[in-house]
C-alpha cells in the first residue's frame, strides 16, 4: 500500500528551478516529511526534512501546506549533477511502528 | 565519505554458497537497518536493530540472517539464496530508533553491496 505519490519522472534544464510534489494523505500527526536523493549504485542521501510551513537549507527548500497532505521539494538552479531519483518519505500513518515506506521516487533528468 | 561503510561493494555467489555482508557506521548512531533494492522497485525495509536488538523483521525469508554484535556493526548472513535475491543491499543508520515511520530521524545510508546470484 503506497503511502506517498510522486511523479514518476521529470525533465528540466540546467539553471532552472525544479519543484517536485509529493502527496501523503495518510500522514500521521507526529510524522515529519523527509526527502532523499539517490544516484545510481549509491545509497540515498538525506536532503531536507520538515514538519510544516517552509524549511530551507543550502541545497533545497521544502514547502508544506497547513493540512500537511502534500509537500513540495524545490531545487533552485539545477545542474547536470542533480540528475537523480528523489524520494519523499513519511511515516506509516495506518500502522505506525517501525515501517519505513519508500515509494518509487521521482526520476529527475537535467539536460544541458 | 558517508559515515556508513559497506563491504564488499560487489558480490557474486552461487545459490549454495554462504556469504556475509558487512556494515559499519562511524556516526555513533543507535539504530541500524538493512534494505533491499531490486531493479526498478522501491527500497524494501528488511530488518531494524535498535541498541543491538532486532525490533523489526519485515517478513524476510530465513535465508537472510542478520547479526548485530554492537551498535556500530551490522551483518547480513546469506545462505541458499535464489536468483530473485539479486539486488542492491543497503545498510543505514539513524541517531535514534524510528518510532513511527520516518519520524524525525534522518537515515544515513551506505553505498550498498551489489549482489548477484548465479
């Protein structure tokens, strides 16, 4: 049972801002929203995490509306090296426990 | 340097072999995890260890046997594997155990062991 919904793939050009939206209708009250980046043959890398409103760090911003049923990862001025799979991760709102649900992710392809 | 080191990076084995995957984290974390990532499939959580104790077995076949001798080391012992077990096996750690899903504990992943079963 999928807990998050993301676009399967996105294309962009160098220098553009990329926004990837994730739907998580069953997010639990105490759950945070976490985004990871994964390059081929490597493990996922933590990008950003938030609970509500907006969070910004040196690589990305995360926008979370008041109902928290979705979130948007914003990557400013992408480069070719940002080509990767991006995963949105939230808690299992139905069963709790230690379940960690990774969805299929969004494959971002940045073109020159 | 991710802080989580996995060895070997690549492993080819026959179905009757016994081998072990090793994971070591240098981050002082208290929780460690094994994941399986098959081609074109999402990451699947296999095992969770909190403070050296196994707290989650996500319906993993018994041919996979985890071992956690201390908070810094995690092993995955393999025996009589099947071709469909060919995948990238990822180890991760977090400062504190995940209580509900992602919670507020980012996980740090190693780069995985690429396992091929002949």
